C-alpha cells in the first residue's frame, strides 16, 4: 500500500504525495489530526482520494517513525 505514496522533486518541493495527485501526505495527516474521518476528508476536501490512499498516508508516517534513529543523551543534573 505504501506504493501509493510518491516523491517527485518537481511537485511540492519533493514532499511525499498520494500517487497520481498533488495531495501531500502532510495535508492528509493534518486533517486526520483535526479529527476528521476518512469519509469527511474524501467528501469535503479530497474527492479524488479513497480510503486506501488515506491508509497509505498513515502507513507512510508510521514507516518514517519506525526508521527514525533516536539518539539519547544523559540529562544534566
């Protein structure tokens, strides 16, 4: 499903987008963060998307967090 997300340096400065659209993953995640349902996002904002596209945005975000390296340092007292 993550193949539904593409990165093209000529579209939105290379931000990840839903394949075949100019809709960024960030825009979809921001709408989800505001509490909108998948159906509301499709109906009110992006009728070109489907539920699988929105799920792919979530999977993309999860993959980024999973791959993130975290470097912890000791807190000074």
